[in-house]
């Protein structure tokens, strides 16, 4: 890994900012849940709703994965705690993605 990138990833503020950003985007994703629910799937623009929701879930997962990676890189150096919050956001994003792709959110 490039030493400049590693130096940026090891800063505590980097992981914290990415975790907060992923939390905000997860909140935004939860706000978009009605778009892919029962009412959203019967709308004439249901396909666009699904693409927008999948984009929001993907962005949430990307930010949570970057936060987890940043905190795990830092953890190798200073033995900081395991990033449970970031790992939880990754798991929740993956679960929402799977539920949306399988159609289980449109009950």
C-alpha cells in the first residue's frame, strides 16, 4: 500500500468521518424505503425507484466499507478497538441490498 494513502487511512479522523457519513447515508436509505415498498412498486416509475434505492444502498455500503477498512488499517498499528458500528452498517447495507434484489421489500 502506498505510504501516503496508509498515512491518511491511519488517522482517527478519517475513519470517524467515513463512519458518520455512512450513518447519514444509511438514514437517507431508510427514508427511501417507502419507494420500494408496496406503494412504490405499483407506481408507473417503479423501476427508477428501485434503481435510486439500490444506488443509495450501494453508496452506504461503499462508505461503510471504506470506514471499516480505514479503522482496520489503524487497528493493525495501534490496537484500537474493532469497528463494530462500521461492520454493522456494512451488514445492514448488504441485507437491504439482498432483500431488494430478491423482491422481499415489496411485500
